């Protein structure tokens, strides 16, 4: 029986009644990995900071409704939060099942399971002569860009780097950066970000 099926049996009551799952440890690890404060997560989940602290310390268990709200702060489901307690088996993500953020000019795909909290791996596809937009920042993490196919120009701060297949570039995610496909064919890249920003 999956987590969602077991949680459904508990219903809107206290998840502690299930007697098998503890959301506190993985929630705390995820929050710290994302460099979020108790207050920030609590406000976004519409719960009190003290209640969130009790959940993290295993002193209280959220209702299913509250757990969904907490998970949504991180863009996850309750099952994602507790996946490391549900086995630890290898996780295969099929190409057609990836979480995708797409525009007309480019797309980003999550390549790593949600339960991995220490690193984020994203795949990106840029149409010819298109960019991912103006320079932007996100967090203050180590970021590695790898060109899988095509030719791109990476702009990091005041510097520009022309890159082709197999090239990689390291920078901090807090430095303004963007990508432009400078070729006449589709370009594919991978971003590796640690910790997730």
C-alpha cells in the first residue's frame, strides 16, 4: 500500500495514528537544505512557527491537510517528503514522466527524485537563437552547467562564455546569469545545483 493510500485511511485526522511515518526528520533536512527558516515555511503553509517546530521535533504530527500544505511549500507531495522512509530502492524517472517547466523558447526538466535533498539536477532545452531570459539569481549555491548538445553562450555577471558539447562551467547561483542558444539547432544542457536553490 502506498503512502497516499495509507494516509487516505487516516483521513483528516492525525497522521501519528498511522504509527509508521515520521515527517519531522525529512522535513527539517529539506528545510535546512533549502535554507529556509521555520518562520518562512510556517507562513507559507499557514501554520504557526511553534507547531512546525513541534512537527520537526516529532512532538506533533500534522493532519493530512496540513501535510499537503507543508509539502506544497517545497513544490512536493506528502509522498515525496516521506519517500526515503518507504524503501530506499532505486528510483527510475522516465523521460515522459519528468516534471517540466516549459515556454515557447525553452524548457527545464527535473532529472532527480524529490527525496534527494542535497542536490538538484535539471535538464534544459533551448530552441535555436533563444535564451532563458534576462540574467537572474536564485539562492547562493554551487552551480555547474554542462552542455550536452549544441552551442550556447553563458553570461555570468559581466563575463560571457561560449560553450559547446561537453563543456562545463562552474559559478555561484547568487551571481546573475543566463543562457543563450547561439547555434542553429536545439541545445541541451544540464544544471547541477548544490544545495538546491
